[in-house]
C-alpha cells in the first residue's frame, strides 16, 4: 500500500521509541491554563505531508484492475453537518452513523469493522459516548432506534490518524483503502463503517460490505 | 445510493506519511501527488475514465489541482479530472462523487485521492492588500501611484498566514475538541 518516494518507504509515525509513561507526561497543547486540558501531542493527529489514492469502479471497472487488489462493495454513504456555534465541531458523524445504520436495519454489533478517523483521541471517545447515548442519537440524528453496544474492540485495529498521521485531504483515501484491505480479510458478508469528521462541523460515513 | 450498478472500492497506494518540514518538504501538493497517481495508473489494465483529487491547503498557482497532477503525470490528457474539497473528508467525498458518476455506458473506473503538503503551505497577502497592489500595477503614471498610496490603510499591510483554525469561530479544532471533551 505504501510506495517509496525520495527514498522514504516508511511512515514517520507512530514514534517507535514512545511509551505510555512518556505519553502520560506530555502537557496539554490547546488548554494550558485551566488544569483540565486533555489534548496533547501524543493524542492528537500530527501535521503531516502525504498523498493517498483509491479506486472506485463498477464490475466492468474492477475487471481492469489486478485480481490481487483487495476490493469490497460500497453499499451506501451518509453526510451530516452540525451547528458549530452550539454543537461539537467534530460531532457530525454521530448524526450520520445512526442514520446510515437505520436505513439498512443494522445495529452496532452487525458491523465487523469500524474505522473512525481520529483528529484527536478525545474526539473518538466523544463519538463513542454519543453513539451509545440513545437520547443524544434521538436528538441529533432524529433516529429512534436502539443500536446496542458499541464494539470498541473492532475499531481501528491497525491504528488511526493519531498513530499513522493525517495529511488532511489524503486521509479519506487512506482510511478507505485500509478498511477495504482489512474488510477483505474478514468472512464474506462482513460489513464496515468508515467515518470521518471534518472542520466546519461536517462528517462523512461509508458503509462497506465484503 | 441511486446508482443501479454495484460500486466497488479497491485499495490504492499512498506515500509514506511524514512529519511536516520532513523529507517531503521540497515537494508541493502537485509533485507529491504525481508518484501516487503514476503508481495507480501502472496498475490499471485499461482506461481510467476520470480522476478526482483534492487538497485542503490551497496553492495560489493552480485551482484545478486534479488536472495539474494528471498533466504533470503525463497521463492520457483526454481523461477528465476535477478537484474537490471537504476538509478532512476531501478524498472520501471524492469517492462518493465518483460513485454517483459511474454507470452502464458511462464511466466504469475512477481514480480518487488527495494530498496535503503542510510543509509548503503558502503565505499570502490579505485580500485588500492584493487588490491595492493590482491597482498599483494598473496605474498609468507615477502620479496615480502616489495617489494610491494615500488609499492604503495600515491595518491592511500584513500577510495572510494559513492556520489550522475555523474561520467563523476563529478557534482551532483542538480548542473545539477540548470543549467537546469537557462537555
């Protein structure tokens, strides 16, 4: 999946010499004064240079690609937006995910793989908390369904944007390509949700099926 | 989805992801994209029907980055290529756009992706200073140029430095996320 450019063939991230102890000692970056700051350089995605691509095609289009390339079906997608003056800037996926699942009669446990973009680890935790809060989902997404337990153990199994880096416009292709590869290794019929939150109060979510 | 045909995603390639001001500091969004697009094109055994590309940090030298990348890669110039932006969702929404444009007797295969060259983010002039400079260049006499000097406001003489901040709130994503975490 990674091609060498200018003699570089490996990601810079994650820092291989780090540890939980070192990460715990990092100071908050965005709230340095209240004593309640949570976001550090260790749990925020780093400023990153990079490029990524993915193929999108019909059956005919896929026949033009080598059979060895992992491929899965894009079943459906959803976009959402929130009011950034009154709601969390990066919370739009918490509206989009329930709408997408409800449209297909799916619960959280029906999804074998969750790839949730991490601008910040705290934002992912906010998403999970929101997704598990039935009242929050009802108010924000307008969905009455109960989706059950959120299976955290199926989320970002090979690392997300905090670990891998986040070149803004490349992240969509990176996370989808990664999800395709991971999902293609799961049993036939397995499904994945791939989610990205964006500045401006925006969010996009894809439902994939092997 | 309205497409009457199944739409498939096949995994693509990417550059290594490296720290800002690191080994790709000499490559802008255009030249950092080319190796990826060339590696993708080398995989296709047949036509690529169109391309979608994007970058969140803009470059003053070009607006349709996708087209510039395609031409710089010396691929078939008859292939349509367009640029899309939706912040961190840019290349995901590019996939959604592509999915909606595929169909029988239309396009069958699209190459979609994105790039970010944070190391080469351009610093520009404020809009008012840019407009003022254009008028100075258009002036036909020294007298006109001197008169224009009187119209220049001190607060407009500054650079526009791109920041990872929301324009309307003036706050960074990190500051917003701190609020989310505390709520």
